[in-house]
C-alpha cells in the first residue's frame, strides 16, 4: 500500500509538471506569475470574468489552479498565492534543502536502478536549455529532482517535497529568470551526474543550493575548477 501511495504521488507530481494545454488557463498562470492577479479572494465566478469562459470551464480551472499551487485557502476563502520575488526565493530555498538531503542520501545507496531514468531526465533539462525555453528548463529540472527524491522510497520525504514542488513555483521562478540565467543552469547542470557519481555529498548539495539561488543574487560555486 505504501509503495502504491508513493508511486501515485510521484505520478501526480510528474503529470502536473507541464504547461497547461488550455490556453485560457495558461494565460492565467502567466498573469499570476507577473503579479497581475491581486483580487482579495478568488472564486470560479471571477475566473469566468477574467477569461470570458462558461461556468463549467471556470469550475474546472479553479480546481486545477488550486491543485497546482496557484491558490490557497485561508479558512474563509481562496486567495492567489504570492508570486513575488521574495516569496519565490523562500520557496526555492526550502526546495533546495530537501534536494540537498536527497543528494546526500544518494551518496550512501546504490543508485544503479534509477540511473537510466535520471540520465533521461538530465538530458531533458539540457535539451530544454539548448532550446532556450525558460519554463521548460525549470519544469524539466523539477521532474529530475522529483525522480531523485522518489527513488529512495520514503513516503515522508516525497510528501514533503511534493507539497513544495508545485507547478506554480515553476512559473514564478521562470518569470524571474533571464536568458543568461538559463544558459548558466544548462552549463552547471551538465555537472550534476558527475557530482552525484563522485560521492561528494557536500559538493552535490552546494551545487543544488546554488542552482536554486538563480537569479536571486547568490553566485554559483566554481565546482568546475575544483
């Protein structure tokens, strides 16, 4: 049962980690990331007005936005989450902490069973970086780390990670990134498999933390010269 629950949580995370195929929902996602949606509370009726869609669409969009981290409930009504630079940096810092814990754990176990999947996820990040797709890079990066986290079989670790690893965070982060930042991400992520294989947990955690600092002022460590 635990394994099935873990697999289900992972699949839900991976399935959600994509741009919306609904153009109206995708538009709302980017408007949110740009800080344009500041209504004191959110209802399906407001989504109808914002997107000029019918009630059935608005109900679906409302639940989709809630599930993917754009909305939260304060015990009275639903609100838009905060997409600001400050809040995004805080969330990314928390994600980096869990990712660092996963990377440290990877030094102690046999990762051969998930090596091919991690290689695939890593190549996906690099493909996106080469295409210059900012959101694509960010989502591919988060799929990579979700795969790493779930590989340890810890329901608690995966649950904590999934609570933070929301699609909304990817949009807020992507909005803050510049093209040069994406180039830096691609360059440094080339080193990730090598760093994991080196069994140097501190170095791996350092790289992970530095990646999540882009573009919030911290400098990436010069691991290539180490």
